[in-house]
């Protein structure tokens, strides 16, 4: 199931490739004063406890190009976590939104190419875990509140807020729950 389906995409088993167009994003209000709900998101609806795991590489080119995992109840309640290209470097990134977005970011290890993110929803919380270049997503980035028992789209996302767009290759998109 797509939200904001891109013009070009392919899916085969657990793999997904798509080209994200420019001027797409997920953000609500905080700091910038704008709201965007235009990023392509692919996955399936889960209710209650669930896990989404994505492994991906991307051709990041412009400021804020991003790709990763998504858990989205609606346009006001969602979590995205992945890699974001900021100030010329790859950053490990998470945005938690409950009416207003917040952003956690840290520099990715030097030489990172492939990244795995796992969002683990248990009750009223989501563990955001990550790992690089084939490593298990065992590093906890964040523990966040998420409305319990509410149906939510779990899957993959990408956005290009200021650039022309880019391609992202998900070698793994696995959703359980």
C-alpha cells in the first residue's frame, strides 16, 4: 500500500526501489513553521505490537535527502527513522511527531553505505534501533511514545525536501505483527 505513490517504483519480495521526486517531506510545524505530508511511504497497516525492519542504500545528493522506516497512524502521529544527508554528510536521524515534529540526529559512522533500521512497537512505545553495513540494528537511537492499539502504516519512506530527488534501494522491507 502506498501513501503518496512515486511515479517510478518496483517491488519484488522483500525488496523495493523507487525514485523520490523533489519538494517531498514529512514534517509538522516545529521550528520551520510549515507542514508537509508529501513523502512517498510504502508498507502495510498493523494494529498493536509490530516490527518494521528496512535495509537500504540511496543516492543522496542534496541537503535533507532522506530514506528509512516509517510508522504512521495519521498525518499528526508518526515516526520516521533513517539516514538524512545534512551539511554534506550522512546523519542517523529520527523524527517523532505528535502534532508537532521533533528531530534527533547524529553523524553516521565514516564510510557508511548500507543502513538497517528497526522500529519495534510494544504497547505505547517504539524502540528505534539501527546498524550499518550488514550489522544487526542493535544500537538504540531513541525510545518514543506512540499511541497504543491504533492502526498504523509500517514500512519504508523517502523524501527530498529541497533537492531534485534521488533513488533509494531497499534490499529489505520486513513487517511483522
